[in-house]
C-alpha cells in the first residue's frame, strides 16, 4: 500500500517565487510583509517555514524580534485605549489598557525595563539578521564565527551557526544571489 500525503499541497512550495520567499523568511523578514508582497497567507508561510524550508538559521522568531514586537504591541494598545476613551467606549479602553499592562509586564520579565534595553534589542535583532545574510552569502564567515563562539564556550549557538553555514554551502546560486546585499 502506497503512502498518501494528507491535505492539499503547500502553496508556498508551489509558488513561482519560492526562492525569494525562502530567502526573506531565512533573513528574518516579517511574515506579514512577505505575505503581502507575494500574495500568500501568513499561515501558509509559517507552515512552510516549519515543515519545508531547507535553510534557516533561527527556529521561529528571534528573542530580540519578540521583545521589539511586544513593545510595538504595547504602543498600539495604548493608542487603542486612548482612541476608545475619546469616543466614549470605556469598556474597550479598559480592555486595551489591561492588555497593555500585561504586555508591559511581560517586557519587564524579559529584561526590557526602558528605552536602553529596547535599543539593545533592536541592535541585537539587526546584528542577527546581518549575520544571517553574511553567512548565506559567504558560508566561510559562519565557519569562523562558529569557531569563535566555541572558543567563548557558546557551543549550542556555535553548532546552530555551523549547521546553517553548511546548509548555505549547498544552496543553489540563485537562492544566494537573491539575498540582500551587505556592502563590502
């Protein structure tokens, strides 16, 4: 008896711009932005990233991106509360304020106690994306960074980076060249 696949085929796998989509996913671009650009649902992109992507460095969203998104969410919730209160929707204003308070509490628990920590998170997020792009373009940079990280006893991170560099070496040239360019 032959095994059958369940469900419909992956829309992202069948997309004519799959290489560009995967490059942007691997580089940490926002799923919502990719979905809008290529007319693919966010759910399809997430499923594709989780089950079909051949080259990823991060497993899901980086912690830095999470902190930044939470800070943005808290700002949006504050705006919603203010707007709801201005038009007399006090229940909505209260719910938005409570959601903002929970979000800010989570940020505090993650160590984001003020603008300096949010700036640090933004810098770390940009650095992680830059490393991803550079290693995708030049896997030997990943080898050297992994070696350095092992010397610093950051072995788990070094191992992930080394696996990513090895996968990037095996990429077809068009998937590497479609990537963002970092000036030399």
